[in-house]
């Protein structure tokens, strides 16, 4: 008799637990910020598509081989960018790219990142803009800091600028002229 009662109690408890697990939950959380923190974008420039996601890697050949030989992606040759202190490889994903970053020289900004993240990891996202000069001026007015005073030529031969992660929700954002 005790076993039957115990089994019934366990079943009731399990059913109660299971029914709680199946209780519908709101799927999304709304992201809201105070109106004064972010202003609407300027009609002078427009945000474009995601150009690439950059991943810092401790071994560029090994990472390139993974995307090329294991996943079958189209992978570029290594492109050294001494003015940025990195070597890059682009992995073409059809609708966007991944940029594999590796330090070039001892004063590379990627060296410090890899010291903190030994296995590598996501470094930044790059978003295209239709007018980088207007975007930079507008963002400065909105108190969004950049990591340099002006845009520099990036890996695609186009002007780029990096926005301070503390002003971008903890994400290093690169803007690139479309």
C-alpha cells in the first residue's frame, strides 16, 4: 500500500513538474532604451548589410584549413595588413563573410585579445554604411566614440572605422564604406 501511495505521489509530482515545464513562456524580451540615449539615425547616412564577423585565431593556417577542408567553404589567401597589425583570411559564406584575424607583429591589437582568449573568439562585427564620413560625424554628435580620429583603409580597400565597444553594448563594431 505504501508503495502505491509513494508511486502515486511521485507520479503526481512528476506530472506537476512536467506541466510546469510545458507552461507557455513568452518567447521574446523587448529591448528598450531611454529615448534620450539613442536618437534616430540621420537621413544623411544609412546602415547597410552585415559585411563580416571577425574571429581572432591563434593559428591562422589551422583555422583556414577547418573552414576550407572540413566545412568546404571558399577561403581566401592570407592578406597581411601591417597598418592594422593583423593578417586576415576571408571565409566566404555566400550571404556574408567571416574574417579570420591573426596578429601581425608584436604590437598587434589581436595579441592582447588572444592572451585573454587563448583559443581565440569573436572579435568584432562589420556593418556597411552608405556614407562613412557622414556616419562618423553623426555618431560623434550622438556621443558614440570611435577608436581612431578618422577612417582608415581596411582589408577590402575601403574606409573603415571602429566604434568603442563601451558605447555599442559591449561589441566592437566596425563600420565600412559600402
